[in-house]
């Protein structure tokens, strides 16, 4: 029988090996070691950065307030005047809150923006500031035609008139937007630094809904002038009504939706007071009006002077004083001769009928006169070619870009 000797380790050595094995297993099990945990950086709380400092004064009215959050996500924000009368709309955009409007002058605002931090804690920025003071002569106010909710004719231009001149026309035009329920091509056209019109390439389609949005409040107009107020005007285009005055044949024909409705006899301007040829637009309507030649610059001693009271069913088509109206005193010449001082006269019955069929913005096309309509003598927009019209846009030579008004934040 053969005996083999088996070598043995001391118990102390075996215990040491087991301890090493257990330690190695613990280090590779996917857990975090005590030393790793000790070196992790703490999570920073959310902080804010605003483009207007707390307690700031003389903040420009053209400022678009914004607040960004670091180490967190913006939840909401609000910007109101201290007296609560002015609430500035805004929106969350990425990691910021951005105001959707500019500011009012000489106003103290309260700004509050809340955010949720990556550390799990919510925090709120509270800030106040005061805007610059402006005199009335440092603010330009835009008045708009047509009026809100008015129904007008297919030739009605959108007319914006400023009480103080605009130097930064391109900037203002980028913040003036016209949209409609019908797909039409249109453009602004500046007549001066105070007056700008908008019209489509062709007459407005009948029964179109139109919106005019002017985001001009606080917008710098140049030379220290700022826009005074935003405007938002909705109006409607009615049926298509176009009158044609044939001066040579002494007739007026009304067509509604491109169908001739009636032709009536008229008298136009005599040889010394020719009625102007061109496309005109009804600017005003009066069921009764006193017509005094002195308002057109004719002296009361002039042989051409007249002063007629209670002229019925009068509709203005030029600044210089041309009207469509009832003229019972010229009944014998209506349909056969031109004897007026430039107006288009007709019987009281025919004038009343036409008055009821017509509205502001309807088109009246005058033909067969040797005298042309002067530029800007009334709403002469439709006498311009489309090329000439668009060349007076302040954006005509600028590269095409997305309109600023399509954004919820002002430009």
C-alpha cells in the first residue's frame, strides 16, 4: 500500500485569501464605491438671467423682456404694471420666458418667472423696473381705415396715418401685417412719411374677411420717436359693386358681382371744369350736405362760386371736391350734356337708388375725359401699376424674409 502526502495551508493564510476574493467581488459588482461617491459634484440650484436688471430705471420702451434659466426649466412667467392695469403677454421658449409685447412709457413693471431646478427645487425670480418717460411728441399714433367691423367695397385700401413722421419705414412695415380669408397678393405702399396704404394686386375678392395687425407700440420710429399703440382691426369686403361713368355718353352704369344692374343718365363737368378720368373710390357718404365752393378754394367773388345747401345723396370720390350726388337743377341736361363744376349729377331718385346700393370703398371708373386724375387726389391707389405700387414699399429692395408679425414676439 502506497501512502501519498497531501500538503495543507495554515488556516490564517486561507482566511486571508477569502477576504481578498470578497473584496474583489465587491469592487466589480456595479455599485459605487465610497471613494467615487465622495468625488461627485453637488447639483447647482436654478439661477436666472434677465435682460432687465432689478430696480432698473429709464428702461427703453422698445425692450422685449426675456428671462433665461440655468440649471433648470422655466415653468411660467408674468409681467404686469405695478398698478395691475397693463398685462404684458409672454410665452415659454426653450429655457427662457419671452414677452410678446414691448413696454409702455413711465411705467413701473413687476416681473415674476418660475423655474424647476435640476436639484428638484422650484425657484421664482421677482424683479421690478421702470421705463423711460416720453412726451406725446415723442410718440406716433397710427389711425386705421377701414374701421373695426366695417363692411367696405372691393376697392377699399387699408390706410394707416401717423400723426408724427416715420423714419424707420422698413422696420414699421415689417411689423404691419394684413391677412385675409381669400388668398391674395398684396403690398404696402408709402405715400409719405406719415401715410401708408395697403392694397391687393387686383380688387379684393367679394365677401372676404380681412385682419390688420399693427405691432407698433414701443417700436422705434427714428429720431427719438416711438410707436404709441398696437392696432388690431377686422373688417369685411362686401359684394363687388363697380360703377362706370361714361363722360362722353353722359351715363353711369352700376354692375354688381360683374352683372350690369342699371344705367342712369348723368351730367359731368363742363368744358371749364372737366371731370377727371380714372379709377376712383367712394371715400365718404352723406345723405345731405351743404356744398360751398369756398372749401375748394373758390372765392365768393369768383363767377364760378356756388353755395348749395341740402344736396342729397352725396358720395365723395376726390379730395378736390368731386361727388356723385342728386342734382335736380340740371335735370334737363342729364343724359345729353355736361354742365356741372366737375361732380356727377343725376336725378334725386337715381341718386337715392345709387346711394343705397353703394358703400365706402366701392369703385367708380370714369372714362372718356381729356383730364386725368391727379396722383393722391383721393384714394387713387388703383391708378398705379402693380410694379409702381410695390416699388414704394419700404421692403421692396430688401431680401425676402419671414414676416416679423408671424412670431409671437415682436420684432
